[in-house]
C-alpha cells in the first residue's frame, strides 16, 4: 500500500499530470504550502495554471516526455490520463514512482487526525461547500478540497491550520475504496458512471466496502431515505447517523417552505425539535445537502445555534444553481447537472421559483456512455422545463462510436417541447427569438455549456 508522510523527505519533487484539474490543483497547492517542489502539466493554459505558477509550481503546457525533470521522485496522474500518455510512459521508463490521484489523496488524508470524506452519486460539491462555509466561521480551520469554486474560501482549496481535512470523495472507478476517513458521508446511491460500474448492485457494493473501511470510533453519516442504506449500514462497524425527510432518520427536516431564493425547514434530532433553519438556496435536494452538512458540523462539536447562524452565509457554489446575470431581462442560470436525477430535481426547484414566465433548459449531455446507458431516463427528466434544447454530447474522456447522439435524445424527450441545436450560435439565436422578460434560461451539463451563458451576458454588455 502506498504511504505518504508530509514530513518524509523521500518525495521532495512531485509532478502532476493534469495539474489544472479541480482536485489535482488542490493537492498541488497543499504540497506547495508544505515546501515541496511541485511541477505539472496540462493541455492548456488557464487561471488555475497561472495561480499555481504564481505559488511556485513549474507548469508545462502540453503533456510531453520532455516535461519530466531528472529530480522527480513521484508522479501523480488523473483518471483522464490515457495509458499511452507521453509523460506517463516516460515516467515508467525512468522507474519513477507513479500513483493515481485517488491513491495519493487517500495517503495524504492519513496525515490528518480527522478526515471527512463526502461521497454519493449526487450533491457532493454542494454538501462539501455548505460544510466548508460553516466550518470556515468556526475555530476548527480545516484544510478543504472542493470540486467547485466557493467564494467563502476563495476558490476550490483552503489550507487550514488544524489537524482536519475535508474533501469530496468520488466513487468513479472505485476511487472511494482508496480513502479511509474518520467521518464519511454518503449522500445517495444511484446509477451512474456505467462505463465502469456494471449495475446499481455494483455501485452499492462499492459504497459498502467504503463504509467498512471506517474504524469503529469513526462515523458514517448516510441518507436515511436512500433505499439501499440498510446494506451499507450493515457493512460498517462505525457509529451510524442518518439524515432525511422521513420519520426514521436521526436528523430530519420537516415543514419545508420555499421562496424564489431561499428555503425554510424545521430540524428534528432523534424525534425532538431542535430549531428552525433558513438557507439561502432552493430545492428539496438542497435540504438533503444542508442536512448532511448540519450533521457533520454537529457531530464535530459545533452547536445547533452556531450552525444555524452560519449556514446562512452559504449562497451557492459555482456551477450549482448559479445565478449568472440577465440577458434582455431573462435570468441566466447555470448548473452542473449531468444525470437524469440531478436534471429533474434542479429543474423542479427552478420551476417552483418562477413567479411568471417560462423555463428554458439548454442541456449538453456528458459522455456517450452515460447518454446511452441512461437514455430513457434522460428523455423523461426534463418535465419541469417548458422548453428544452439539446446540444451535442460532450465527449470528455470518450470517443464517439456512433451508437448515440443528441438529435435522437431531443426527439425522445417526453412531456415538454424539445429541439436539437448543434452550435452555440444557433442556441443564442433561439434564445434571442424565444425567451422574454421573467423567463429563466439554465445552461446544464458537466462540459463547457456554461460558456454559452457567459456569451449571452457578453452580448448584453456589448449592447450596453
């Protein structure tokens, strides 16, 4: 098993292949703060590479064998890196120790007395962000690794002074099995990443093993409303705490009411009324996310009064129901949703926030495998939108084999109007001709679809 002690000088120069990735950049920044020599490569220059360069990292644009310097002791690579990557091949040739990102993160977490890993198919980034916001106002001061940009901590990474680390934990390729947290959260378990997982049973089995890795004096915090929770709970020796909307959960939200921008609910702990909460986000899914964050912070020793006061500071994280601005009096929103369940709950929250007007969803499917495996679920997931635009599939790590396409998905969409438009230019023309005052346009997907909303806002600026 790979071990990494931050005080061990065996690894003095660490090189990251794909250093601008949201998790990789955070890991690199932690090591820079610990006075390691850090270098890394990415396919293009970005704000992230600029930031790391200013902090002292040596950055290479392009992934070439020549990037590997003679004194590199360890190479860390992301899941997106292919086996024939030049840097990876050269590192093997030179006999340099090579570790994947998740293994390295798991080893790094062991350097902290308290490690909190937030996992689940949906809601990881938001839950970690809400937890981060609350903890950042306390004296705990954890090191935080986020999958998004959070204004409250100034980005996706915060270097803390305490012996505590808070991170997201993704299940893809079984990566959560490389983590051994003292406190683990499982938000939910749903079919996803079916290019790796064989079935929902395979997914649940993976979460069961993850839960079994928590020690007896640790905590498993799990969604009490998830239909597969009992299998996971049976697999762990850790102390179990449940959250949800149903009566059998330890932490339960009831009397949920919403406005266009906020949500209120009553919190019950083990059947006893604890307090009334106000959160500045919308949607039932965000009640679940908030509940999980409340449990983490309360279990960590913060009072309900403190949590209640400081959860109000959370107003969102980039790409999660994010308000971007107005285009011709049309509200432009953006969301990372790229799974049918996520699309459904996000559109429901947005539809309920509309006073007047129509909801336009501009969806960019993410990966051919996900689109094909969940095709029928995608087709049924847009019912809360009044108009849907499907654009081309964002390939990410995959190649197009011609087995699925966005035009067929647009034709298959049920319960609402849907159209396939290939280019951003066509979509902008469609929005200009159809969306009017009081409407909401939400760009949705895990690819680069957010750039479309930014282009619409740029048109507004140019007109002004």
